[in-house]
């Protein structure tokens, strides 16, 4: 016990009072006696809201996901709803994913809301996150909660808060809600459920969401094209199995093979190291099946069904995994083409993406005379743009981390509708004698071949958090002056909201909310961004390089040159 720091001991002992249940107190006593290091990790800070809500390891303590930390969040949100909507019967929708304890935690959230007089619509079983976003508006709720940790490891869970528009909490409400939460004591949380205020929801919302998905994700693809597309789908043990197969069937796709080994929802994710479609290994079983079936497209979704990974045949018929930038480029091109064919481009449309996504998207969008808007990482900022610009029509938006949003009927990334959209593109291209991959190469010949790579350095625990902070401090105090022989010409610092031009030594203000992000640009068009993850113990570096591509036939040579350039950059900057 002598190893325990006084401030940690004080915070832990506060959880040994009668406010907390016997199981919690026993676990804390055990940590105090046998695992001071874990006790410190559990209590050294409060869990905070990041880019994708609040995520953390499940366990006891202020820095863990448990009934008390989520109960306090929910109590604070309920108190805020009373102040924000005086005299109204406030309503909340709640969904949860396949993770261990998600169902139980969702019920605790429902209990606290109902105890505070909030009417609750609780999904009867696990559902994808985009359906919760849809349900908030569909059921005319004031807010929504989904219990999920997205693609984090099995020991994690999380709590994402949505507002009336179906988008996640953004300024100014986010800070206001956090201030209320932080002002509360755990003893003020009311867990005494009023069951009469909790309503189970099921197929009615499923049907409405599925119909909206088909409406927004389908175009004039012929029945024969749909029938001739061979699809391999894996939910990676996640929630999308509840909706994606049905949506594809409703849209007319019949040749759909589901990866059986990964079909059952399971929070332990037994067949993968990481349930993240960004990781090639996660789609290995699906890719093997695609080869056996000679399929046209492979699609895998993450545990809460909001992001997707795609593999399609290359020019030689070999399956190739696309990254989030690849997918976003082709999907955006396709949507803009459809809007153009339907004579819907009137000059007041926009597409949105994030500051760490491929710069090529701006080129594609503006070639259609459509506005391009860029925001911080996270779809909550894209959803906010829709509210901020009611005079504009939103076409679609995406980010490099394998997420896409089609239209504004859902205000978050949506793997259900995006899966259908990907199949529409693949089916149409195949029917026309082209392919999803060939279209990507055609876009490269028109706009330049861009190659992006993400490097994520895992830094766990208290020491890791400090190491990440120091790395970004060092980058600010000793900025890179040259990258791969190219002079750095511009540095954007989103923490100070300044863009420094190193050529004429001028500064401009960045009109985007402050965030701990640095972006470097070189005279040769290289772009490197650095930021701490808002949901995982990682620091991320995003590298983007590009070159002209004179013909599709030459793409492999140019791509290899860019790959070598990325390798040199990683070695030079010691980031990978």
C-alpha cells in the first residue's frame, strides 16, 4: 500500500463509501492490496469525451467504463435536458452494440434517464450506431445514447451522445453538458428506474431505417446488374448483421455470401486480433472466401456498424484492399455523377471531409463546381456543417478512417447505407465493362495519383499519455524544416488556430475549432498531419504524397515511386 500515491489513494477511498456497491468496493480493495499500478491507471483521471464520444477500458474507477461513470454522465445529461427544455417531456433513444456488458450498461443508462423523468426508447437488442442516429430524429427525441467502443479492443466500451438532429454533441452543448457532469457527485446519481417510462423499440424503427437506407443508397442500377454482382459480407462479430443483409436483399442483391465464422455477434471477437476493417488481417477470412467464390466485392464492417472496409479486384482480377481515402473518392465521384445525371446540381451543394483525409477529394468535388468543406476529425463536425449551412444541400461526406455518410438522413458515418452504395457502384461498373478499381485509376489520371499512409504509434497508460503530449510539444518547438529533400512551406497548428507560411513569414487564422493537430505541407505537395487519437492510446501520423499519372497503364510504376517516397519519409522522421 505504500506504493500508492496519496492523490490516487484519496480518489480510490472515495469509492469505498456506501454510494458504491459491494462488488465495486471489493475490487478496489483488491487493487489497493495487490495491484497499485492498475489502481493508479483506474483513478488518475476522469474519462473524457474525445472525437467519438467517451471510450475506455471496463472496470472500477473514474478512468474506467462502469455503471457509476456512465450513471454520472447520464445524470448530468438528464439535468442538462431539464434546463435546456423546461416544461417539455424530454425523450431519449438508447442503442448498444455487441460488446461485453453493452446490454447491461444500456439498461443502466435507461434507468437513470427514467429515474429523472426522461422518456426512454430502448432498442430491444443490439443495433448499428447509424440506426440510433436515425432513431433520434425518427422518434423526435431530444438526445440519444449508443453504448459502443467502435473498433477498440475487447476490454473497451464507450458512450456516444447524440442531439436532436441525430448528430453527436458539438459546441456549445458538449462543453455545457460536461460542465454539468463534472459538477456532480456520484451520490447525486439516481439509479431508481421508472419502468413505465422505458419503451422497447424494435422492427418499426428497423423497417423505417432500412427503407431510408435503400432510398438514399440506391440508384437506377438494373436488376440484372444487381443479380450478377457476387458479394462477400462479414460483420466481424458485430451489429451490422442485424441490418446489412436485409438492406441488400431489399435493394435487389441476391448473390450475397455471409462469412459464417464471423456472423454471430461476440464482444470477444474470437476470429480476429482487431475487429477493425482498417486492418487487412480482419478481412482475411472474407478474402479467402472471395477467392473461392470468384466474388466481385468484399465488404466488412466494424462492431457498431458505422465504418466499412472494401476489397475489389484489381486490373488482374486479384482482390485488393482499398483504404478509406480510396473508397471515399469513388463514392463521392459516383454520388456527384448521379446528382449531375438527375440535374440536381444547382450550385448550392457541398461535400465534406476532414483535415487528415486525402487532399485529392477537394479536386474531385470542385471539378463538379460543388463546394468542398473541411472539418476536424470526426463525423460530428460533418453533421454540424449540415446544421450550420441550411442553405446548402449535402451530397455526402467521408473521412480516411473508413467512414462515409450518404445524404443527411443519418448524421453520422453509416456502414449500412455505404455498403449498399459500394455495391451499386460495383454493379454499375461491372455492367459497363469497367470496375470499382478501374474508376479509381481513372480519377487518378484526371486529378493526380495520391498515396496516403497512416502510422499509429500505441502509447498505453499514464506514461504513454505523457509521451504523446511530449511528442507534439517537440513538433511545435522544433518543427520539421525539410521532408524528403522538400522544404516545408506551410505549418497549420490547430491548437493555436494559426497557419504559418514559411516562405513569406505571414500568418493566417484557421477558422476551425481548436484541436491538438499539426499539419505540414512541403513545396512538392507532400502533406503530413500529426494528432493524438481521441479514442485510443495512440499518436497518429497521416502521410500524403502525390504525382501526376499520365495513363492507367503507368499507375504501378508511379505508385511504387510514391511508396518509396513514403518509406523514406517514415525513416527520416522516425515515425514508422
